[in-house]
C-alpha cells in the first residue's frame, strides 16, 4: 500500500470513527431526550406497578354459560395457572425465544434485524421482545413525523426495562397474553379461546394454542374463520418452531400438523343468544353499582372492571324459545305475505309512502343491503321503500318465561333479532284481548261470585258507548239460557264476560289492576272486559304468575349475584317478598278453569295438534282484526307468555291464521315439547297442580241453564247433570301423568 493510500485509509477510518462516535452520541442524546420526556412523559414505576388491564364484564346464564359482555375492549383476563404450558411455549418459541434471558430488550435481535433486514434486505422478523410488544399493547404508538419509529421504539425499550425491574417473567407473560389483540375487536387469550373454539383458555389443545399464537402475526390474514387455509399454514409454522425449541418431538409435530382446524366459532356480540335480556341486565346492573357507590363509596365501571354478573336466565329454555319462534314465524310470515300481496293493502301502503317523498331521487336507486330474514341475514337489492316495507310487514314475536314461585326470568326474547331490531316487545304495550279475561273472572271470584254463577249470553247494544254491540267469537248467543261462569271463561265467551263486568262493577276491577301494577286508568268501559286495555307482555305474565303461585305475585328477578374480577361478591339479591293479589281459593279456581281451557276450550290445539301431555293451564288472546295474538300458559313452576304481531296493528291476518291459538300458541307448544323431552327440565318445571278435589267439583255444574219454568224444573230434578265428570277429569290427569 502506498503512503498516499495509507493516508487516505487513515483519514477514512478517522471519519468513520468520528461518524460512529457522533451516531453513538446522537443515540445517547436521543435516548436521554426520550427518557427525559421530551417526546412525552414515560409512565413511572408507580404507574406501571398499578397496571390493571381493562376487562370486560361477563353475563352468565343460570346454567353458567356466558350470554353477554359489556366492554370498552373485549377482554377477559386469565391467571398464570389457567394458561396451559403449551400456549406459553408456543408464544415464546414464535415471538421471543430468549424471553426468559433478556431484560426487556434483545440486543441479538436488533443486530439480526440490522444486518439481515436493513443491510441485506431480507426478512428476519421484528426485533421487539414480548415485553416491548406488551408496552405497545398497553400504550399504543403516537406519531412524531419522520421520528415516529425511533421515538416509539426507544420508548418501548425504556418502558420495557422498567417493567422487567417491577414484574417477574411469569407476571409479564400473563400481562401480555391478557392484553394482546386477536382480531375482531377482541383482546386477551381467554376471549380469543372463547371466540374461536368456544372454550376457556385452560381447555385449549396444543394445536388450538398454535392457531391463536399464529394469529398474532396478522389478525386478519391468519384469522381461522375468514382464512382457514392461511391459518392452518401459520399454525403448522408455530408447531415447527415449538419443535425447534424442543417443546415438541418431531413425531408430535407431524401428528398435530395433520389435524383440521375444528373451529367452534362463537360471537355473542353479533349472534347474541339473549340480546334483549342482556340489555335489560345492563340497565339493572348500572343501577346496582350506582347504589353500591352511594352506600360504600366503591365505584365500579361496567365496561372495564371485569364484573361477573350471574343471572336467572336458563339458556337451554331460551334456545327452545328462539327455535320455536323461528319455526313458527318462518311459516306464518309467508302466509301473511301472500295475504298482503293479494290485497290492496300493500299497494295502498306504497302509494301513501311515496307521497312523503318529494322526488324519486329521495327514494333512491336500488342497492344491495343486508336485511333480517328467518334463514339468516340476507343481502337483497332494494330501494328505500322496499326496505321499509320489508320490516313494516314483518311479524314479530316476544316470549317471557318466569318461575312464578320466585319471579326468576328464565327466558326473555323481546323480538326477532336484537342486532337489527332492538325495540323490546316484552315491554311494549299492545291490546291484550281475551288474555285479560282471567283477571276479570278472578276479581269476580274475589268478590263473592261462584264458579257456577250463571251469566247472560244474549247480544245487547250499549247506546251510552256509541251503540257498542259485542258478539261472541263464533257469533252465537243463547238468549233463552244462561251460561256458567267457569264455562264462559274456559271457552272465552264475550257476551257472558261483558255481563260479568256489569255485575262485578268498575271499582273492584280497578283495584285488581292497581294491585297487579297494570297501567293506570281512571275510568273503564264495558269493552275492557274483552281486553281492549293495552298491556305489556311482562305485566300480563306477572299477573298470570300470581295465579300460578296461589295468588302471590313476585317482582321479576334477572340478577342473582355480582362479583368483582377477583370473585368477591359485591351484590346478592335480597330474599323474595311476595305480594298477595288473589286468595289461594280464587287462584285454584281460575287455574282449574284454565285447565279446562287447555283440555276442552280455546287452547285445546296444544293437546290435539301438538301433543303436549303436561299438566297445564292457559288462555288464548286474539285482538280486534287479529292485530295481536297472545297465548298464556302455566304450571306451578313455569309461566310462558307469548305474543305475536307486526310493529303496526294495521298489519295483520284477515283470517283465523292471526288468532292466538294459530299464531302464538304453537310457539309455546314447541317450547313445552322440548322441555317434555328433557328429563331435568320436565322434573323442575312441568310439575302437576295440587288443587283440592272440591275445586274441580265446583266446575261440574251444567254449562248452560235454561230460563223460565221449564228450566226451573230441570234444575230441580238435575235431569241434565253429568255423573261422569269427576271420573273424566281424573282420567285426563292420569293420562297426562
């Protein structure tokens, strides 16, 4: 080498050395600047010690299934003991194999990234440790222009080093697994295990853990639901990395790589099994935690504090009800569509709606939109009026099932689909129709009337009420004879019911309605006897529950217990305090009559068409013009309230398809059929009535009683008494049992 070349080399090395020193000084100054808070204050050790991941509050059914979540971030935390070893091993082998040896930052990884990725242009993976990734998950990254990457990376190194000084490796790994995002707006491995495999993290198998760890590289690209092929490939890569780190044998790896995904995808936020119920529980929980704060000063955040809310809902019965609604309405909607299409109603509706829009442009062009249908969400090409009509003509159903003995809500369905149709029909007031009649008849019995009291069954006009002239459902009347009270209720006869109202009087009925907490009314008309009052499903179901419970009414209970994220009970329901509405004698008589309604009267279809054998009392209800269909049924341990109708009373069947027995009753029948097929549900809820024989004997009077002298002598000598009624009743009960 010549002297000149030596001088040049020395000069170059000098420049390089100066450059290296300058770079090191710059890095040092830059790091000090970041550490000193020039680019934003770093969290102190005290703040880091207080790290408490936001955690979703969970709603549990009575049978211990998760049915809802309330969250700012959809996260449920796990403990070190709950996380299986193979999941920890998969994570370390894939994301940070020197996790247990570094102090929050990995110099080897940085050198690898520098030489392989930056200098050689290859892909050697990221240089961030699990601790640095944890920092990113906890605090995110901010924008600092062209300095964004170096500033954020430096911050993560500094905070990671602090975390390593505060927490041990086990604690850091748990923090990471509880905070890392797994796509679909879910955080933490517990939530991910539930979402993709419908199990807890402790129940995961090795290959399932590998799927979840594989997701961390790219939440969408490796999503096992959206991209199953990509997910399997990534899972197999994770398994191979586990083998490389001696966590798996080659034989085990080969075997696991051949397994299918076996997803059991569960998304309760979009496919809520009890969305209407979970919403009601949320409102009640917010009141409860506010009361706790006022009493104790302890504040709880429903969306971040990981509360566990235990409810009364039985998910098995809830699913039976959902299935029954779908089975019934998917058929009946088609029948209603045909009626509406064949009438002028649809044409008139479109004509009236078009008048509300000034131009056709306001209606809009047809475009693809997603709408609810009974076979799932469907994408259809519609303009604005089409979509409005789609939901306007739709039949809706609501089901409320409670245990009358304690008021526990076992099933709560407020409509067809909570996500698209959140309006709650359980609390919506609709014309109650004949389902109201047992309330009037119970009032009569409370005020001295007997089951064999005879009522008028003749048409009568009421000039003082706009010449109102009620008729029986079958338009028949018997002006020459009266009808027994029990028979009139069992067969839902209108004329005797109006006569009964006239004899009972307004004030006793209003007193009953007040005790039942029905909507306040100042003055009644005779039509109230036939159910013109607007009542919600929750109100009428509670009323029937009071009859089923020997006259004692309970408040509806949905929450039994709430614990904090450590399992400490912060709320427990108080003992049930019942309110006496009817006497036990009255309740027994009404129940006996409504058993006849099921066995012989308006509800007989549940026996002869649907084959329900359980001991059952019940009542149908059909509002004017078939606008609302009701069916109320009960046992001593179960009350099922069912309502069906459109959002507007103007949409309805014009035939008997819209009656309570045809539209609402089948839903209850499907529920009962499913319960009868399950030994545990049958034993717990489909129990037999314990009513004294004399109550049934009081219903053995003649259904009709002729007026005049001929009727007097027939009654005197009992020419028409049926001697076999008691035997027939006993045979019916024995056949059901």
